[in-house]
């Protein structure tokens, strides 16, 4: 029972809590939205495929639509019509088949392992992509005349004579290998191969675009229709995003400051040099400057724009850091208020971190356990619990970690008068990022009322 309930009014009047805090019905300071409930909601949202936007599955749908459109065009339309349809004329029939296979692989990746037949279908699609690319490469480089280019369309006519472009066949082979590695949980190798496909497709698009302003003969490994390169670029990004929480993509998808910086700087580092390259070629074509001066202007402009963008990004991150600092200080104030309240209760209260190390021990706990706070802070929480209740305590804390029901639990504690069964209320505490930081335990009865009428405590964030 509180010795002095006026401490609540005193704490409120002194402004211990910053903006965004309030007192819960029991007088315990808490954030307006409990971080523990926020974590549970996020976890539930991640487990609901229908309510979240899946980039990989959407990209897979794009690949299926592009491939089916090209295959239908090659199968039905005459050659003089195909020549005027970019999506058909710039996609080889076998490349269209590869797009469909990659698209279905990405669509099924989320359900891989759900049932044996789904797992078998995923493996079949992924192996088929690599096999299609490998046979196309063998047909091109080894001149084996396998006639795989006539599997789907018997006569491609004069619109796209010959075999699949070597760059497209190589990209399909690498995408197939990346998808197989995805099944084997080799995230780093999978993302490395996908990044190689992204590089080839991007280089092909840039080279093809620059060739419109400055016509030149491109090397064979960059010779690929623009639509084919664009679809391969999109599909490679989908494969990389299919395991975005592992490997190279971890920092890009994280909520940390490093992830925010990467997401801000990466688009600029890719688009600024390309745009300046277009301007340079346009200026040279107009006769404003020669190749040497154009190269110098291109380099200097790239340096200045990237430096300016980096400065802008640093200013934005510094503002975010200051806001996080203010919020962290508010959380620290909430922790201070909580400890002040617990110092004025007759119930034993103690806190510990996730490793079980005691971090707080009030005066009532000193009387209950018969040890001073200085000595208790050097002990583990399980030194205060009898061996027969250790397993129960671990189960209770684990239940709290996953958002289980909060209710008082009986535990046998090592008190000053020997082992004694006490009712303990455990509350999870979170840091300002809503990550679990530890627990605070109150030995009941908190009030003379029954446990069912005990105060409802919210998840209290504390700075760690």
C-alpha cells in the first residue's frame, strides 16, 4: 500500500514526465501507446500476408504478365504486326518463358515449404530457369544447334532472327542459380548473383540510352533489347527483395540510422551520374564543349551534387537523432518517475535485465529478502527464487516476451524468514525503440483487494 499517495501529485506537478506521457490508473507512468502492444501488433502484421504489401510477389506478377504478353504475341500475331509492338518484338520467346518461370518462383517463394507439392513446384520452377539459361548459353557459345529457340515459336520470322541474346541468357542462368540458392537459404550468394544481374541489366539500359545520342557499336555482352533488360532488372530486384532481412539487404531494410542513410543515398548515387552523363553527351552533340572538357565537367558536377546530397542527408539524420535523443530523455524521465513511485510502496519491487541481472531493489525488497540493495545488485534474479520455482519463473518471463496475458503468478522466493510462496506481478520494460529491455517484479498483494482487482499495469519503456 502507498505510504503517501501525494507523491503522484508531486511528481505530476514537478513535470517529471515530458510531453507524450500520462499516468496510468495505478499511477505508473507509461507512454500513450504501450511499446509492448506495438511490438505484438507489428509481429501480427508480419504474419498476415493479406494485409501487407509484398514487393517480391508483385514483381513476380509483373514478370508473369510481361512473359505471357510476349508469348501470346509471338504465337498469334503476324510478323508485320509484331514489329510495331515493343513488348513483343524486344522480348525473345525463350526470354518470355524465363520471365514466366521467374515470376512464378517469386510468387511461390513465400509459401515454399507449406506443403510438399508447393515445395516441389518451387524447386521445379527455379531449376527450370537456370536450365533454360544454361541451354541457351550452350546453344550460343558452343554452337550445339539444340534448336531450343524453336520450342515455343516455330518460326520467329525476321523480327528477331537467331537465338536469345547472350546477355539475356546469362542473366536468366544467374537468376536461376540465385533462386536455387534462395531455396538452400544461401542469402549472401543469392543476393550477389541477383546484384550481378542488376548490374548487367542496368549497364545495358544505360548503354542503349547513350547510344541514341552518340551512336556506337556496343560489345556483345551489352547487346540486349531494352524491354528485355528492363524486365530482367525488375526481376533481379524482386529476387534480392525475397530475402530482404538477410545478407546484403539487411542494412537496406533496417529501421536504424544506417538503413535510413542507405535508402536515401543509394538512389542519388545511381541516378545522378546517369543524368549527368546524358547532359554531357547532349552538350557535346550541340558543340558546347569537346570530349576533354565534357569529361572534366561531368566529374566535377558529379562530385558537387553527391557532396550536396550527402550534406542534405546528414542534416536530415541529425534532426532524426535529436528527436530520438529527446524521446530517449523522456523515457528516462518515465523510468525515474517509476522508480520514485516504487520507492514509496510497502511491496517489494525489484527489476532485472534480459540476462537476469538485478538492476533495481527497493527498501521493501531489502526487508523481504533480508539483503541490502548494494549486495542484491550484484546477484542474478534466480538467486532470489527457490530452485523449485526457477522453471516456472522462466516460463512466466518467456510468456511476457511474446505478449502473453499479464496476471499475478505464485512463486517461491528466498525471503529473510526462509522459502515462502508469494504472488509476483511481472511487467516487461522496453527501451525507446520498443525493444524488450528487462522486467520489473512486484510482490503482491499490492492492495488489500483481490488479485482480480489489482491495478492494470501497462508496458513501461525505460532507457537502457
